[in-house]
C-alpha cells in the first residue's frame, strides 16, 4: 500500500501519487497460471495441445533472440522492421 | 499520436456535422461538433427550445487524433452487421427505430439483460429502481432464456453477456441464470453488481462459490472510492467500505479472480478518488482484472451553468488518471479508442476460425489501456513497455486490407476436376494457406514486441488459437483500465448510437425481443418499454430492503437477534 496519503479538510484520505507497486505481485502472476491450470483440466483445452505448446516454446526462443538482435540493431531497427514488413505483406 | 504530428489537419480547427436530439422535446435536430477555446463542443438548436451546448472533450489534439482518417488508418469503423431485426417505421430514423433497425452498423458485443429493478440500495443517480419507478420489472426464466436465444442465434453472436438491474444478485435464481447463459454459449458471463450477494456475512462466501461454479466469470463491481464519505455521498449508505472489501475477500477465497472495479465519475465527488481506485486495484491485483470509469450521464432539466459544473468527459478522466498517477499513465501515449483493435480481432478470428469480436463502437465512446507488472521492478507499467501498439495496429490494418474477404473466397480448384476427393484436396490447400498467413502475422506481431515472458506466451496463444481461454489467461496477467462515457440527451450523437456494441435485450409480451443500444435505451426508450413489461409492485417488494443500510430486512433482523444489531461498532 502506498504511504503517500494525505487527508483533506473533510477527512478524505487521498493519494498524492500512486506508486503503482502491487503488494500481491506474486499472487497476480499466479492468477494467470491458475487460470491456465483451470482450463487445462478440460480435455479440449488449447493448453493441452501438444503442437501448440511446442510452437509457443519455439516462439519464446525466437522472441528472446529477437530482443537481443533489436538491441544490437540500435537505430537501424526501424529500417529493418520496414523491410521485414514489406516481405510479410508481399504477395498477399 | 504520430499519425497527425505535423499535418495540416492538426493545425485546423475541428468541425463536423451530425444529428442529435433536443434534451427537452427529444426531437431530432442538427448538431455540430466544433473546436472552441481549446475544447471540443457539441452545439445544437431546437426551433422550439433554443440553443444547447455541451462539452465533448477537453483535449482537442487527442480528440482530433481519434477522428483522423487515412486510407490505412481510422478509428471510425463500420461493423460486420447482423441482419436487422425490424424495419424502422419512424420516418425520422435513428434513434427512434430501435431495434435493431437496418441503420445499425455494428454488431452487439456485449448483451445486457436487466434481471430486476429491485435493489438493496437507492443511489441518487440511478435510473432503474423499483422505488423510484413504482413498478416491478423482473423477467421470468423463460423470458431470459428467450433473450439469450435471440442474441446467440445471430450470425455474429455476442460472446459476452452482462446482467444488470437494479441489483441482479437479489434474485434467488441468480445461479441458475448464470448456468443458463453458459448453456447458451456465452463465453464470458458478467454481472453488474454493488456486491450484495457476494458480501453477505452469513453465506456470502458459499454463495460466491456457487455462482462461480454455475458459470459467472466476472463481477462488474460498483466501486466509487475507498473513503466511506465518498460512498455515502454517491450511494447514501454509511460505512460501505467494509461491505466492498468483503466482496473482494470472498471472491479471492472462492477463486473468482475476475473483478472489474466500476467507478462512476462525478466531478468534485468521486473524481478525486481516481488514483485511490487505481491503487486499490493494484493492491488487489490477484483478483481485480480491470477498472472502468464511467463519467456520469446527466438526466433531467439542467441549466447551462449546472452543465458546466457537472459535465466530465472521457478526456477529463484520462487526464485525471495521468495526474493522479504522476504521469505514468499518460493521455498521449497510453490510451486508445476501443475500436483500435478491430482489424487485429478480425485477423485473429479468421485465422483461428473463432467467433469474431468486433469493437466497432464510435471513437468517442470508450478508451482503454492495459497495465502489466514488470517482473524486474515489480512495478505496474503501461503495456506499451511490452508492445509497440501503434505499429501493431498499423500492421494489422495493412494485413487485414490484404486478406479481407478471403474467408468468402475459399479455394475450389480441385473440386472441379475430381469431385469429392478434390474437395478434400481443396480443404488441404485452404488449411495450408491459413498456416502461411498465421506465420506471416505472428512474425509481424513479434517484430513489435519488446519483452519476452509469460505474458507474451499468452499473447502468442491468443494469436494462435483465438480461443476465449487464451484471451482470459492473457487478461489475467494484465490490468485493463478503460473509460466509457455513456450518452445522455445533451451529448447524444447518432453516429455513436448507430455504432453501439452494447445492447439491451428485453422479452416483450408479444413474444418478440426488443434489442436496443444501451444509450438509446436509457435516453429514449426505457420508460415506454418498461411500462409494457412492468408488473405491479407489492409491499413485500417495497419493504424487503433497508436502503439506508443496503441490507435485507430479514438479515438485519437476524443480526439483531444474534448480536444485538448490525455493525454496532461502525455506527
Ligand atoms: S440506435 Fe441503432 S437500432 Fe436504434 S434506431 Fe439507431 S440505428 Fe436503429
Ligand atoms: S453504450 Fe453508449 S457509449 Fe457505449 S458503445 Fe454504446 S453508444 Fe457508445
């Protein structure tokens, strides 16, 4: 809970600034995983789909590498993005 | 807002023509929306009742951006409409022909059913309340079933349903109604609530578990602030905070982890609590999925001066969020009209073969942003730290433009030569085509993604399968902050009405279902429609709640019997 609270003359407690730090960050991250767990219990759940799970793992790896490459590209990132976009839209 | 930076459009004063209604006689009149004195105003004149002027936005630059259009970019969209339910009879057209009439250009995305106008509270700005109206409106289970069927049988059916009221949870058969909605195929079952059923000291937790198991997914939870004094001003009840906290606690214990805090924003009363509500949401992020601000709508006759004092717009709310969060959630880089993701949604739905979600409401209706926890700093940051949203949207728009209509033009090549076997081959070709499109689209999305992590995994699942489970898991990793400014007779713009995506369904005595956009229902149609379905009220109904305490008289009597009075120490 933020401590940056002041009281108005009418006794209202207001925050000067919201610090945007959750005290339940761990529970929050778990909430997403619990959701997945709940859905996984259903037979037709996409979270049990072997192919999809493999693709997601693959994408995770690609994204990791992509973030590293982005950092290396620096200012040229946008140029490269434009070229890739053109390729992706070509022939559609 | 890079689309409009440096353009002539930005330098010119905003001006557009539209149609509205006279707040006095409700007749249709011309209106203009203009930029004046650094603000955007609607101006209109009724030949009989004179001039009216109402503020639409306090931020012209932002407003202009949301109304900017090029071949590739526009927030003003038309939906993939369902066939109309009726042929409009009133020659004046929209908004008198609800509905849905042939002029409507969006599909319903959120179906609403008023379950009752009974309520345990008596809020001063509420429109639907048995005590105020003097009659009871409460559809039977058969009526509700009919309305659900009506919505779900459309070619593009809504995926979400919300129960409204009154207070929906005062109905004894509420769990049954939730189960019924699931049976009809609604993926997301939501109830608007002040928390009544969930907060009960005796049995509230068990009840919460029961409705969750029955199919309730989300609470759209009335939450105006964290000070008792604020809630007393808006709801007329003392010491409400304990009541509100019990709802959150019971949801937490029951595993119902999807609560959206709904703050009605009233100038000088609840607007000061905007930051408080953000902080409350963050402190309870394990169960709170979002915040929705609703700038209050104005009813009845009010003077121009009163209007100036009371009117608060979406832009005011957004700027207040920015101010009260120390600039962390800024108007210039975090907020987007709901219609931003239309093309994105269409692509996902086409590629994954699921029901589309079409947020084609008018850009003045609603704005949203997502916050996520940065695992490194543990601080909540706008989702822009994870994505480049404008680039994603730009790419989606271009991509959709290229592939649009593909679903209607499936390959039928082999079928012509080798009959049934050819059909199978064609299916294969179509499947392969979709896969290559998926790869292209996913690669495009990855381009504009900045950080890896669990959230991104959920995002890619959403793109891959478009299933509601993936959307739900993704939203469980985020906090959605949105603002929807419902219209009233002063600012009603028929361009907004026609694009409305939030529709009431009412089972009519003649066996039909009356479908009406939320804003036209509340501004124009409610009194007429309700009178047609109203039942006489009884003393039992009138006296079942002590509306100064928000509790059932029965429960209060029990409390007195057990421990000598409710909330003794709080009094
Ligand atoms: S709001 Fe929609 S349904 Fe109602 S009259 Fe206008 S176009 Fe027709
Ligand atoms: S309910 Fe009103 S504000 Fe919301 S989408 Fe419909 S017209 Fe717009």
